[in-house]
């Protein structure tokens, strides 16, 4: 790419991240360009007569009218190949480690770095051989990239023909051709360990599947009440400090995906540093390997250039789709989609487009839809199953969910984890408000739970939701007349809701025992609480007054069991259930 | 040292720098338009010479083939279209940085106010700085004891954090900040510390309060003050925090100092930004503030932290006044979205005579969990803090209920929680401005008031902790 050096056009106007050039007739929409002596990277975002408008992904200070604009002949693309895992990139896939080598601890401009290491040799094992026919999306061979994961080398979508050369098993760099394909017209194409894909274009697949397998997160309120399915999309909106980032970090660590793509989009530098420091030291419970080996980070922090922030979301989801096409279950976190929307707004403002709501461009909804549509559970081009689940944080101004980004996002996601400022203020975490939140996947994933964990999952879930709903209604009365004034049965409902909220739903990300709760333990805990509630109701019906139930010190165990009982001691839940049952029974006796 | 922020990066070829033009096409608000320009770059700094010989600074906001739009950091009073001379410098706005700035007092544009000479820079640095590469940061986790229970116990500050104070007009936030500065144990402990103080549009008294406080604690020689006072040009406020942080970065990352950067009042900064944006005719977003207020504030607040291989650090203590006491106003809102927590003051507490009037419930320190615990503060810290939050939140709810149904109609358990709430405010929260509590004192005090609660409410601390610290 960088071999093309003839000037295509010149800068004629520049302000902030937006520049106009006189290349309107020679550049094409979304074409990448290099600008100025430092070859800053940009992308054509509007064409009008002689004028091509370009957004620039780096600081534009010092760019002058007359500076050269060199078209690259291709749209903004990512490189897909071995070397992605465990890496951290900026919004346009420049590796931050390489940038640091190039410009130091502060991110400078114009550094020419390649996304993947071209010198590094990878062990390649072919899966196809000479004479085989090959089509786009087929797996040419595999590279054991990390001990947690193999990189499956894909034939680029669009390729079709017969293999006329296949590399022997052995070590190859990204510069080496590993296969040659002859198409129907006899034209030969070399294939490599890598290929490029334009970020704004979703990758093709064969067929979309209904998502029926839950994405287990180990977070009880999510898995048990508001599940996300593999291939589904969830939004997590909340004011500042309500827990969007911690929830996404928790999911990055513990959710049962094969690969995590974490996009830090316009957020804090230290949060990316936090992941970088933490993940290598955490072990994936499923592979026994450091979690970093199944993670790709994209970091375009709040103080990095705003145009690259806009691109970061697409860079992230394109990489996620590529691994989906290798047959993996991928989960993408985007923190925060609001900052991405604001980047859109800022660029749109500089283009002097007509604003719609709150200054956002009218195409905000379309862009959001396009993004969330790229989530999905699919049959890939090569016939395997893969999925991309998308979890997008939303940062509504003033924590008010009626703003445009939250409202538009709601149209395109089927799981909504609404965070609540008041819960966060009381340090009740995860501060997910069970009344505002919803999921449209329970019916789809109930079969999985019944088969793999417990047949009664869906029923227990419904009971828990009913209890929370009743509690919500009663709390409104309590606020006015106090709890003492309620009849005993209602006071028991309030008590049981408290067991549920404090004993089950509340889960600290920092508790070494409780930060991850496997499905089997979740079901045990929920069953114990509902069973205790049922038993208490029963003995009260037999004449036991509420105060006797309340004063039963043993019930405190319900609040402590999450940390007191470990995932490998599940039988202790049965013992606890029996002893609480006996205690309640003895009140009646 | 290839690790330095490169200002050289942005220097054009020498033949293009230093171009001068006589005459302006127009003056609109703080914007000057110059025509006939050649070779002018975006964001380069500009000197504007008025007919009376005075000189001001500006920067290029937009530049086309013939025309440049300049933002003037100063007053347009006295500028004429015909006789104003504009000199493009060919480099971005820079500040001279030097260790000799310690002990100096400058105005908001970096001119001496203390009668001393103009600082001679050891280096000249881009005012806007450059983003720290996330791979080069060190995650902050060293506990700073401020001696204030509401902060140390429940919203712990760590070195390298950006933790703002959300104030309300008429509340003693400056006194609180001064107390933190006096007591913060980062001072003195490691020898090399510095305070960079940036005032944006504040009263003389406030600047004096801090000066006296620095003097009283004998640290004045380790302080650089940049003062844009209430009667100074508002637009200079856009420069002041950047100037201060450019110096802070030099002191921290080139000269190994632990820097505490105090920025007050960020609300005045934002107001200046809004004024400029509206004179540019930009499409406003919420409450007339520009859509890029978030990114703009981030370019200030993100200049805090620690860097691998450098022994210094920048801890930011910005202050802002919430317009209308409203935490959802764009200024506190966007700040809270960027900073690593916030200390929120409360008018109700202040009216009840409680100092410091910190409402812990909306307050937060996001870096707390890594800065506390065994080996840093104490093993029970995190649970005790969480328990205090849960109980105080409940106490506040019961308080509003009691206001309706009367305290007598409360259950005995609720009455206990209510008493806890009072003890919390009177014993834990309240302390004297010169009272400096150790973290052990703070945590012991917490256990003392937790005793007010019904035993069954102590669900966030473990049985073992109750035995060890809660008297069984
Ligand atoms: N699941 C959780 N467990 C424990 N603490 C949490 C949890 N979620 C959030 N928190 C607390 O809330 C603070 C803010 O959370 P964060 O995710 O950074 O908020 P947001 O991204 O919404 O601004 C964290 O620093 C942490 O103290
Ligand atoms: Mg966050």
C-alpha cells in the first residue's frame, strides 16, 4: 500500500480532525488517504464536485493547505492473521506497543507501524492440499497461536478455485505465500496467513441461526434474570459510576466466549492499563491459560483523536467477525457506544450537516442498527458455527435514559441491563435495576438450562421476577407508611425479596470467591432462597407470626452463602436448605 | 530521550515560519479572520500585535487556501482591522517548562505576577500535551492518606488519580482542598513533591487562601501558581489548565516529582469554552455547551497518572461548582464520566453545621479497591466501607420515612439504623479542619458506629471481621 506515493490531491482547508482536499474527482468514498509529510492517516467521508472531505485519525496540528493527499486505493481495513491475540491496538489497528517503540510513552503522530508483526514465524499446519477446491471462508490451515487458541487461516471471502500450491507444515511469516489458488478463468492468486477486510463492511456468512445458547457470564443477575444469548446483543446504560465498565470487565474475564474483543472507545486510559495489568495474571477456568491469550484490546481513549474513536468500533467488530468465521464464539464489549456516537456528532458538526436530536446527525439510528446487526449466531461460509455477541455500554447524559443514544439503542438490542444510580450509591452491585431491565432470550435459552443445569430454571426465574415485582410495589407503600404497618404476609414478601437481592443478585466483582458464580451454584442458591420463602409462608399459614421468622438468626446464612460456600461444595447448599427448613418447621412445632 | 513529547514534530520547514501579515478581514467575538495567508498550518500559534504595541496570543482554528481563522486568547479591545499585525509562528502553542518555576506565581497565560523575571525554560513543550500510551501507564494503587475519614475510609485517594470535588456555591470546598493539601501524606514522604495550582476565574480571596495554606505548611517553595482571577479575560481560562498541566508533566515525568495539580474552578473553564463555541456559531448540544465538551475536558483530566519507568506522578484534584446544585448538569456530568470518581458536597449537611459536608452516597473513588486492603490500609477496609454505605443509605431512607410517619412509629430496628445515621454524620463525617485522622483511627471509628446497628444488618462484613474489629 505505502508504495503508492504520487500525490493524488492537495489539502485546501483544515480544521480539527476534518480536512478538505481538491481530490473530489479522483478519490472515492471511504478511501484511505495519507496526508502531509508525516503521512497522517485519514478516510474520505464526503465527495462533492471537486472537493473530497477527509476525517483524519491523528492530531492534525500543523497540517497546511497545499500539503499532499495521497489516495491509498482501498477503504480502511483491518489485517486478519496470527498475532492478534493478547494485543492492544488503537482505533485503526495500530499496535500500541509498536507505537510506543516508535514515539515513546506519549503517542506521537505519523508513526508508520504495521498491525501485525511481519517478521515473526508461525507454525502452520495445512488443512487443504493441492487439487482441493477452495472457496472464501474455507480454513486453509491452522496456526497454534496461543496455547489457549488456534488461529484458523481463512481463505479471503471472494476467493474461489482450485489449490495449485499448498505450503508444507512448517514455520512461515506473514510475508510468505502459503497457498496458490487457480480460479475458473485460470488466474492464479497467492494466499497468505493474513488477509484484509474493510471495517465498515460486515463479513459474509452462510446463514443466520436463532441464538439458543446462553452466553454464561458467571454474574447471577445476568445469567439468571436477564440472560444474553451467544450471538445476541445487549446494552448496558447507566450514569457515571454505576458499573458499566466493571460489568464489561467482569464479562471479559469470566464469560464463556472463546474470544473477547474489548473496545475502549473514548474512555479512560487507566482502565485499559487496568485490563492490561490484570488479564495476564488471571487464569481462564476453562483452558487454564492466562485470560489475556483469548483477548484482543482496542483502545482509543477519550483524549486520543476523535475520528479514530469513531473507527474503533468498526475495527473491533470486524476482528470479532473474523474469529466468528473461524468457528469461534466471540464476545465484543464496546465501552462506550455513547462516545462513539459523540464522535459521529463531532465530525458531523464539522461537516455542517443538519443536526437532528441533541445535535446528533439524523443517521445515528442507521449507524447504530448497522453496528448491532453485526452481532449474530451464524453458519459460517465454511459450514461451521460461530457467533458474535455484542455488549454495548451506553453513557446517557445525566443518567437520563430518554436521550437519543439510549432510546435508539433499545430498538436494536434484545437484552437491556439498566443501571441505577441509587443502587450504586448504596454500593449495591451490580447496580442493575431488575424492574427496568429485560431480556428477550429466556424462552430461547431455557432449553439449554434445562438440559445442562437444572430443569426448573425458567420456573425459578419467573418466581424470582414476580417476587421482585411485588417487592417494588410494596416498597412504594413502605416509603409512605413504613414497614410496621403492613400485614405479616407482605412483610415476609419484603424479607424474601431482601434475601433475593442481597443474598443472590448482589455480587461483588472484587470478592475472590464470588466474582464468578457457575450456573450450577446459581441454581442452588436461587432454589434455596425460593424454597426458604415457600417454607416460611407455609409455617406462617400455620400460625407462626412474622417476627419469629424475622428473628431467626440462621437466616443470615442466606446473605453470606455466596462467599461462604464455594462452587465445589455445592452439597453444603442442600445441608443449609435442610437445616433452614427444620428451623422454620420447629417454629410451628 | 526519544520518550519526550515531541514538539519538533509539528515544526514546519523554517522558510514558512515567522510569516507576518498586516490587517484583518474581520473580528467576530474572539475570532480574527486574516486573508491572503500562505503556508499557515492548523493549530499553530499566532502573535497578534495591536496598534498600541501590545501583544497577545492566538491559535489557528481553521485554515483554507487564502484565509485563516484565529482564536484570540485575550481582549479584542483596541484591535483595528487595518493596523493589527498578525505573526504566524509555525509551531503550536508552547510553554517554557523548568524546575525553576517552583515557588513562582504567574498569571493565567504564564506571565510573572510575583515581580520575578520571565521564566527561562529548560525546554519548551506543546501546551496540549500528547496522550499517554495506555501500555506505558502504571495503574495507580498507592494509598494517599488525607486524614479525612469520609475520603480515606470510603472514597480513598490514590497517587496518580484524578479525583474532583463537586462543590456548591457557598460551601467550603476550598477549605476542604486546602486541608487535603496540608494533610495529604504524599507531601514530604518521598522528598520530591510539587503542587501545581491553576485558578480559573476565581476570587482573589480564594487564591490567597491557598497561598496562605501553602505558606503555613511551609511548602510554598514547592508550589507553582497560575492565576486567572475573576476579573481576568475569560478566554485565557482555556489556556490556564493546559499551561499548568504542561508544567506538571515536566515536573512529574522529567524531574521525578509527585505532583498534586489543583484546578479550580472548572465550571469557569467550561463557561469560557461555551462562550467561544457560540461565537464560532457552532451547533450546541446540551445547555449550549459544545458537543465536544467531553473530549475537551478529557484532554485536561487524562493528563494525570503514572508512567512506567518514571518515578514521578500527577494526582489531579480539580474543583467545580455545580450550577444550581445540579449533579446532572453537563459540567459535573461529563467530568464524572471522565475522572476516577468524585467527592460530592451537600448543602443539607453544611446547613446542619457538618464539616466537611461530604455526601458519601454519590461520591466515589474508582481506584479505591486496588489501593486498600491488607498491606495497603487494613484487611477489613473494603467490607467496612461497603457496610457503611449500605447502612447510611438505609438511614437516609428511614429518615425520610420518619419525617412522614414520625420516629415513634418506626420499628425498633429502624430506629437503631436512624441512630447509626446520626452517629455517622456526627462522629465519622464531622471532623475539625485541622483534625488529621490516621487510617486506623478512621476504620476503628467506623466499627464504633457500626455497633449502633442491629447485628442482623451487618451483612457486608464477615463474621471473622466482626470478631476481630467489631468487639465480637
Ligand atoms: N460488580 C461490582 N462489584 C463491586 N463494585 C462494583 C461493581 N460494579 C461497579 N462497582 C463499583 O462502582 C465503581 C464504578 O463502576 P464503573 O464500572 O467504573 O462505572 P461506570 O463505567 O458506569 O462509570 C467501581 O469503581 C466500583 O467501585
Ligand atoms: Mg465506565
